[in-house]
C-alpha cells in the first residue's frame, strides 16, 4: 500500500462548479481515465447538502479507480463524507485541527503560495504535501501571488514531502515545473475547461512519463 506521500504524484485534478456543474461525475471519470492521479473536490457556492451528495458520488468513483479524493478547505466535509483528506489554505483549519478531526491516515495538503518557510513549518506540523503557486497567470485566481519556478528547486532541497505546483498550468508549460521538482501539477481550467477532458488529462499525465525518461538518460 502506498503512503500518503507516495500517492501525491502526477496530475492533480481540481474540480470547479463553474466548469463541471451537473457533468461533475462524468468529467471526473474522464479525467481519471486520462491519467489523473489525485482528485480534489472544490466547490465554493453549492449548499452543504448538495456538496455532501457530490462528494459521496465522487468518492465512489475514485474508490473504483484507487484514486484519492481530497476536499478543498472544508475539514468537516471531509470528515462527514470519509474522504481521503483535505487541502488547507491560509484561512482554513490548522494542520493540527485537521489531523485531530480526520485521523492519522488522512492526506493533508497545505497551500504555501510563494512562501518556503510556510512549507517547512507545514512539514514539521505533519502535512503530507505542500502546494506552491501561482506559477503562471490563473483564470481561477487572477489576483493570487506569483511564485518563481526556482522556488520548486529550493523546496525540493529543503523538504522531504511532495511538492505540488499550481496556477495557470498547461501541457505546454508544465514540463518546466516537473523538471524543476514538482511531484504533481494541480490543474483546474486546463483540464475541466477543455472540450476533451480525457485528452487533456492524458496530455498532462504523459509529461510525468517523459520526465522519468529524461532523468533515466541523464
């Protein structure tokens, strides 16, 4: 069985209610079939009852394909639905609170923006992975902070947990992030905003196979 750290590798697909709507299960299934290794449920607008229903639907789908389902921001939603974990932002529950609520087996990720020290602290407090970004202009969060690509290299020297890159990532610019040390790339619009979700997912997923080849032949 893989550890929490070992599952954070590859295409990290993040859902968005504005892009998926009633197509959420179908588009998520296509993302997984295309190679998504992690799914994060992100929904900022729907009422709690519907969110619980959607998470249960996605959790059933993810279990079929042995893909972890992580909840954005909401520790209690993750606990209520028995999802695999939660991703925490600056204004969310602390790592300690999330761990107490979800248990030792839960995957806990933390947004660290462009702050390496925040990531070092998150690792010390028990986070299973950290995320940096935005590396490129993001349509989801146009006002977010910018992160330099070299941050990934510095993070890999300081951290032992996986590093996720996020923000405006496309198949054309993802390779440079992977080569700089990103263990996973988190994508919203570049995946669920595309006409062919399956093909888009495959385009991202193959970059990780290509990266392994580049490392092998060095």
